[in-house]
C-alpha cells in the first residue's frame, strides 16, 4: 500500500521521533497532541524532550513542512497511536490487601475515539503504546468499529511495540527489528509496508496479541533479572562480599549474564509493564509480582547504606548526584533516585541534587545548578545515577569543591581504590556489611 499521509497521536519520547522520521522519509505527517504546551513549543521551534539528535530531526521535518502539528487528527492513510499507558493504584483491595497497579488506558481510549470520525475504508491503524494483552482486539477494535467499519475487513488494525532505548532512539528506530501484529494477516502485512518506509531492521509479522505479549515479556524478564541482582547485592552486604566483584566473576561463565544492581527500577516501561501481566492474571504471576516488590523496595536499602555511612540523618547535608531513572537520560518518571531523595528528606536530611540533564518535573527537590553548588558544604556525596559525565569526575576535582571526603556510591560509578588512595572514604551498595 502507498502511504501519502499519516497521523501520529502523541508527540512524546516515542511519537515525536516516529512522526519526524516518517516526515523526513517523505510522508506527510500530522503530529497530534492534547497538550497545548507541547504544540506551542514545537510551533515556536523548540522541543520539550531531551533525546540526542532529535532537535535537528524535528527542525528538518517542520522546515520541510512534511510535519505539521495539531490538537486533533485529520483524514489520512494511517493513524499511529503513541500515547502514554501508565498505571494507577487499585485502592479497592479487590486483588489483595495491598494496592495493585492497574493499566491506565484512558489516553489510548481517547486517542482511538478521536480517530473514529476520520477513519475511512482502506485505512491502517497501529497501536504502539505498551498495552496489556488483548488491548488491540478487546479495547481498540470495538472503539474504532463505532465508525461503522469492520477491523480486518474495511480497515487494517495492528499492534507494533516500540523497543527503542532512550538516548539512542533515532538510531534504534531505524535499525532495530520490529514486530508487527495484525488482527488479520493482511493488517500485519499493511503495517509492515508502512514501517518499511524507514525501518532497516527485520520486520516480523505476527498476530496483535502476540506482539503485545512480546513487549511485556521483554520488560518483565528484565525486571525479574534486575530484582535478582538487587537481592544479590543485599546478600553480599549480609555475607561481607563485594557484589560487583562477585557478579564480574560469575559472568565469566559463558551462559551467565547477571545484570547490575542499583537503586531500583524506574522509567515508563520496566517498572510499569509487569503490572499489566499481574493485573490480567494475578493467579499466574507470583514471580513477576514479587520481582516488582523487590525492585520497589530497593530505595530502602540505599537509605540503610546512607545511614550506615552518616549515622542519624537529621540536618545532614547530602549532595545527590543524579535523579534520572537511568544513566544519560533526562527522564524522571518512576525514578527510584527521586524515591531515595524523598526518603532521605523525610528522615531530615538536607538534599542538594545535581542532575546534569536538568529535567522538568523535579518539583519538591532542591536542585543545584552546578556540581560545585551541590557538593560544597555537604557532609556526603551520594551517587545515584551512573551518568557518563559523573564517571569522568576525578577525586582531585571534588577535593577542590568541598571539604567532605565521604562518598556513597550506589551504582559502582567510581574506582573505589583510586578514591580511597586520594583520601576519600567510599561506601558502596552491595559491598558493605550492613
Ligand atoms: N519512552 C520510551 O522509551 C518508550 C519505549 C517503548 C515504549 N514506550 C511506550 O510508548 C508509549 C508512549 O510513551 P512516551 O514515552 O512517548 O510517552 P510521553 O508521555 O513522552 O508522550 C506521550 C504524549 O502523548 C500525549 N497524549 C496523551 N493523550 C493523548 C491523546 N488522547 N491524543 C494525543 N496525544 C495524547 C501527551 O500529551 C504526550 O505528549 C507508552 O505506552 C510507553 O509505555 C515508551
């Protein structure tokens, strides 16, 4: 099928790169978002998210007029939905005495409803938002069929998970293999034809529910593997072992690949998606549920380490390095580093956080403009995110900025031997007997 014009609903981390890439590959794209601030920023030549190379790409797409932005869809050959699918807590206690996390599908529902008046025979609709199993057939299809058209017969309907890595989105969007699942084989085929516009990786066709499962399985297995790494860190503290050394040695085995412990699991994907399985089948998911709990509890283990290093926290000044949910991104969503800061503040510590990516939405946390502002006069330096630019910091630089010689490194950022030799006392997660 020949695609001349498409609508991309949701201009966030996924939708904006996708819309711009289609536009720079010659397709007329209408980027739709319900957030007026996002639309104004783009219309004024700005950009509301940090992603390497994205500013240049968006500028090129807008300048060529192949990309326009709007607060509502228009008639097009295809509609792509890339809106958020967060969770909210179920307070009913229906599943358990503890609140469960339930998928919040309101944005997908309203995006689908917005498409209905414009849907025509022969159109393609693709859902890219990470969604619970069967969303495409049980939620999306009935809404779109309010148009009077039948999915799989009158229009094509598919699900295609987005698996790009923040920080490398533009490259991975093009190079990664892409799975596209249709409600019919023809829907998958037509979806594949759309992505062929720019995807250089293999495009694999399947059914819609399998494609939904693929994405959830990837993130769930990662969450479980991080949970076990976090438990290894706790065990290492208990038994007086250096977890970083133990993992390095274990990973010399050709069939072992233990992941890295840390302050927890955050972001919009790995800490969210396993809940979609737990919600759909609580009776079948004790392991997935427990892994979520293990990772959510990890900030408390970071607290214990800080207390070990500093004693009572009331009035202690702590310089926090990094708030993002992982290295080299500006994204604070579900960030466990933010959770750690909240716990420390609640215990009376005074926090000065330095986040070099200067994200929006760090409300409530006192942010320092520079590394020096954060560390001067501090009682300890707490590293929560292994940003590349932190990795490069030398003991001699910190020495000039502050009198403190106490480092708490939760993510194995610095060579502790070198810092020890330079006169610093270094506490590391998973390497201290608690
Ligand atoms: N960010 C990632 O790295 C990543 C990776 C893989 C998958 N995903 C999935 O992709 C989806 C989108 O994630 P994101 O990170 O781009 O989200 P985001 O929050 O960055 O952007 C979503 C955008 O959609 C807009 N929006 C909300 N409701 C809308 C509606 N009804 N119509 C039009 N626009 C609407 C919001 O205003 C926002 O600008 C989610 O399901 C997420 O789980 C994200």
